[in-house]
C-alpha cells in the first residue's frame, strides 16, 4: 500500500471548544484522528474514528472534520468517545453519509501483539499524518489539510512510558517509541511503517 496522496482522506481533525485568554470560546482543531472500518460476523461494516484518549478526555462537545465529495468539509458531531482502559486510545462511531470523501484504514491492517507479519522492526521508517497546530499553519487546518512527518522506530514495547494528561496528572503506558520531530496537534495521528526491503509500499501500525 504505497503512501500516496489518497492517505490524507483517512485523516480527520478533532474539533473542540477552545478558550484563549479572555476571548469567547470557539471551535478549533485540537488533535488528529483516523477512520477505521470494522467488519462484523454477519457481514455488516461499521466505521469508527480513532484518536488519542487525551485529546478528547473530558470533552462535553466535540466534532470530527470530514472531507466531502465537493472538495469541502463538514464538522460531524461526536455522540460519545469510548476510552481504552489502559492505553491512550479513544474511539467514536462515525455515522457515514453518501457525500463523505473518506478513505478508511481496514481493521485487519492494524498491528496487534503477536502479529509478526505486521510488526515493525527497529530502524524501520515511520510516516504519520496529522494536524500541524502552529499559528503559521492555521490556514491548512481550516482547509482540512494534514501534514506528513517521518521518523524511525527507536524502541519497541517499552513499559511505563510517562505521559502528561491535560488535567496535569501523569499516566503510564506500554508504547513504541519513534525518533522524530513532532508538534502539537499530531496526537492521535495514524502511523505507517515501511521496511528497508519493502520498496514499494507501507504497512499500517497502531497509533
């Protein structure tokens, strides 16, 4: 699966009310998510938006920014985020509409422990797509344009990695570590890795 210009269609920005100084609260992109399609045993298909739990923790109002076939976008309200018990992951059901221009990541393509075929190795290249939350890039966020950044797999399955939560507390998770440069807004981005001997494509790994 080559990483090409179709992949941003799987990416969505997470929108929440933001209070800046004494200004009124306004809706702004605060993080990144991606769309996953999950099949059921009876053949039904369900779409979900996945993001980092800390992006939406405590949210009473949130939206996901979805591209439409007319080249525009729409902010879809989220009914409820379901949080993983011991990982920085949250998911919400996406109510698909015919005018959405969305590329989904197949659930079968996610990397799970014990799945060697899809597991990364040290030094593999990693690409991630998300929100570049910098003042100079505000126009990109408003136009629903994601940014691609890259790095390498630095360490696998590291235990008790500390992560500061929005409420100021610190939580610890098992995580892969990627050597890269990132900015605020990339939390929740989908990550894709490519092996040195895999010259024409990438495989999908968990966020």
